[in-house]
């Protein structure tokens, strides 16, 4: 009947963890792009991490 709101999670990362996460996300985005699937959601995650 009523939709439950999705919980927001906040993760604090140090600079080396941010670099590792960005590298992993970019590698995953490239792999997905090679298969021809959309990468918009991955791009949004990359933008969230860089802000």
C-alpha cells in the first residue's frame, strides 16, 4: 500500500580507498561498455564518489 523509502548509506573513504573505488568503477564501466550495455548508472556512481 505505502512504499517504503530506500535507506541512504554514507560511506567514508580515505583518499587511497577513493582511488581504488574509482579505478574499479571505471574498469567495470569499460567492460560494460564493450558489451554494448548502458553505463549511465555506473557514471552516476563515479560522479557521486568524486564529489
